[in-house]
C-alpha cells in the first residue's frame, strides 16, 4: 500500500494525554495515515515576523510524521486572512457582496501555496498518494506538477462550491479552475456542489462533463470528480453523549433550565451560519406562541472566530445586541429567553447539552455540510429523541431527511418549525430520528475517508 500524505492549512498533532480529544476529522485522517504510514503537513499556526521560517518542525508519532511550518506575518495576512478568508470563503458561501479582492492578497495566496509545495517536495516519494484539503490550498497540485511530480493527488473541498454566476465574478477564477484541473480527483461535499462545478465548466465553455458527471475535462486534463459527505464518528459520539449526560456539568445545566424546554444552537460566529435570522425566528416563535413564553430557553453557543476580518467584528456586536434586545423586550424577572454564550464549551458539556435539548436549531444560510447537525442527531436519547430543525442550504440537508427542513431567510417558517418541533408526538420524533441515525451510522467519518481514498487510488 502506498504511503499517504495529507496537506491541510492546519494540522492536528496528537496532544498529551489528558487534553481534549481531537475532532472526528483528525481521528479519521490519523487512522488512515497510521494504516498506510505517512505524513501530515501544514501551517503551525505561528508566524515568524518577516523572516522566513528556517526549517520544518518535524514530529514523529507512531507511523505518522507531522511536518509543520511557520509563515511570515505578511504570508498570514495575505494568504490566510486576505485571500482565503476574505475572498474564497465569501465567494464559496455565495456572498459576492462580502468578497474583498486585492492583488497583493491574491499574489500572497499563490506564493504561499508555492512555498508549501517547495517545503513538501523533499519529503515526497514517487508512489505517495497525496490528499490536499480545503480552499486554502487549491493551487498546491499545480505547483507540485510544475516541479515534475506525477503522484496521484486528490483534493477535498470542505466548504460549498458556488454556481457559475458567483464563481466567475471572482477575478482569479481562471487560475483557481486551472488549479483544480491538476488534481486526479476533486471531491465536494454534495451532489449540488459537484453539479455547480461541472455546470460552471460547461456554461463558461472551458470544459466538459464526462461519464455522467463522474469525470471532467478542462485545461488539457481529464480528472475525476465526486461527492463525499463528511461526517462524524457517529457511534463514538453517541456513546460519549450518554456518558456526558451523567456528568455534574450537564446536571447543573439541566437544573438551570428548570423544567423549561431547551432549544440549542451551536455555531462559530460566522455570517454563513444565519445566527441573526435564527434569533429573529425564535423571537417570532415567542410572539406567535405566547403560551411558550417562560416555557422555553434558547441557548446559543457561539465562539468568536476570525476577529481580524471586519465582518466578523461587526457581527459580534450585532448578535450580542440582538439577543439583548429580545431578552429585554420579552424576558421577565425570572426568565431569560435567549442565553448567548460567546465562547467555546468543553466537548462533554456540548454533547450533554445536545442530548438535553428538545430542538437542535441549525439554520445556516449556506454550509458545506454542518457537523453540528450530525452531532445533535447522534447525541439523542433513542427513547425520547429531540427534533432537528435544519436549513435546506446546509449540505447535511441532502442526507438528513428526518429533519424539519426550513428556509432560514423565511423567519416565520423557522418560527413555525420550532413550534412544530416542540409539539411533535413521540412516535413521529422516533421515526424521524431512527431514519437519520441509521444513515449516520452507515455513513460515518471513516466511510467518508475510505470512499475518497478508494476513488483516488483506483483507476
Ligand atoms: P464549521 O466547520 O463551519 O465551523 P461545522 O458545524 O461543520 O461548522 O463544525 C463545527 C465543529 O465545531 C463541530 O464539531 C462543533 O461541535 C464544534 N463547535 C462549534 N461550536 C462550538 C462551541 N461553542 N464549543 C465547542 N465546540 C464547538
């Protein structure tokens, strides 16, 4: 079996025992690397002023070599905050209005990708299988090919892929598409993303869809494409939630809800997550169903992210003000309708809270997959499962057919779905949950990893 080389912007290096466990993706990639032996290379998360990093930080753990590199401050600003997070992220989430193009940032993005390729090159063997992850590193294969590497190289995009009208408004769309054409397999989260990619090629007259959309031909290369829905370690997460629900932390949380129904939302603070629309939906629900006032608590757990990007700073203020306004208008001396927690919570508490909540409210405006939706389902009590209210614009909606699907822009629709979820019969809740759980047990994170690698390695 060939060695596996994983390249991603950030690398999960195993922690000392006692630290929080790694997320499902890291566990699955580490298992695949351990089985085949291999390398996981990426940015250390540190910047080294303006002096280029001297050499890679190499750490060996069992069969896996972790290779980390620092970047300069300029690299981080241009490649990471600049092009990846201020251009590709909004474009891929259909937010043309938020993309801020700058030549300097675009150049920085391609420069850092070249730098990664040069750092990786001395570590590579001719038959290594290379798996590149996410929007930060699209041009990496092109850089490696230019250096003469003929290895099998696969790419998986963790975020959505937009339709042609959005993508082709981005000034460097051609380099990005050329970059993707240098892979042997380009994987997306859902068939919709795959369709957007193939449809864009055809519509712009730069390529063709072959074999019913399983292959593409463009810029002189033919390569595979596929949809691989990322998932969680379903069985392990379900067991973890059972254990967590008995912890003193979760017991305290349960007591603090005081017999009210709990509704939970868990998202990084990001404009793609639809948090302001969701709060509007909850407010509308309370207004339309006054009998529920003082009977429900909506807990929104939202750690800050990307505070260097102005939209995120602004959003932080908007959400805090909005939650405050609703609490001021509808709360009473003994009831706070929205509990807004602006930080990360320990995973055992999170799992226990999911299990406690009657409704999991997951309403992104656009999301590649959304693992919170899958975690919420996995954490439920089979004898008394909660209801998932899920945006039709999350990749997970393509799979989780037992959810109550909503259009997050339709505030009243969300309000009605909350009301419907809270009054749903036990029979219906069980039926819906069982369907979703069965699917998630079959299509877990290991299946995702195996399916991608199988398609990448097979002819
Ligand atoms: P994204 O990758 O865009 O942030 P996902 O829903 O796919 O969205 O994944 C988010 C992951 O981060 C999930 O595994 C979730 O449990 C975790 N997470 C999100 N918010 C918190 C929080 N407040 N505390 C702890 N973990 C969180």
